[in-house]
């Protein structure tokens, strides 16, 4: 019997039609079971899920009550249970590095934005949110299933493994974003939602600032990452 999500469990959930389709298409080997809600019988996405499950021989069950219990919503048409898995970062790819991220919605949004700009490598420095929390999965719209991710106990541990060119994003960074030349392979490093990066990060690689008006103190983390990824992608 599936139970409410527990961080210590080896099982998590994709909640919603779009995340479940992404799971089935990109991590089918990890899927355990798919639940569908008969209320969504006219939903074209649900039809696609049923077709994918048939092709993959994935168990499917109609269970509206269990979906509502696990999702805590009456308007969820699909939910899948899957085994948590680990990945390793590509050594030659460009990385996004999040230092102590604490907001699940932000992480999910960042994952989706990364994929939009062809970034697939995400390093997470502990302490940090649970990458497989269903809230992260849902906020990413399933984009996490197309990313490689890896946790590190410290930024120093990350640097020991990867010798990328470092670009740290700080409010008073030395170089304005649109003046930066990103030399590959590179790592774009961002601090957490509350404090950003500490001053010592300014001495690591090239520190970068995003220009803004004086009417606000700073950008939301997911917005700052999105602006930076677009500029790096365009660059």
C-alpha cells in the first residue's frame, strides 16, 4: 500500500499528468505503478499515460481516493510511484551549482528552466532540500527526470571532483552579467534564497552581478538563475 511521502523512504511520487509522462518517457525503469483518476477520462495526457504504460508493461490502477490522499488534491488525474535513483554529473558538461537551496518550489522551477536552456547537470551543496520530494517533482513539471544531479557535502568537495571554470553570482560581483565570457566547461554558482553566497565565494573564479534597479533588494533565486542561464545559453 502506497503511503504519504516520507523523505527517508526509497520511494517518491510524480503528481500530475505532465510529470508522470516525463517520468515514463525518461526514467521508465524506475516506475513502480501508475494511478489514474477516472475523473480525467477525457484528458488527452491521461490517454498518453495509459498508452505508455501498455508499451512499458507498467502496472496501472484506477484509484481516485488514493490519488487524492497522496496528492492532497481533488484535481489530480495521474500519479506514479517510482524508486529514487542516483546519477553522476557529466565531467565535460556545464554545471549549475546550488549552495544550500531550501525552497522546493524554487528548485523545481530551476530544473525546468535548466532544461529549457539545455543545461542538464545540477550540483547541490548540502544542507539542501530533498531533490525527490513530490513538491520538487511537480514544480519542475517532471524536468528533473531529464537531469543529472549530485549532492556534495561542501563546495570544496565539488571542486575536488570538477575543475570547471567558476562563475559565482553575487549582488556586488565584479563583472556585470552581460560582460561575462563563459569559458567551457563552466560552473554557475548560486547561493540560497535567504542569504545568497557568502563573501568568500567572491574570490573563487569570476564573481558576477546581475544588473537591476534600486527599487528591489535582490532577485528571487529561480529568477536569478533563469536570467543567468539565458545569458550563458545565448553567449
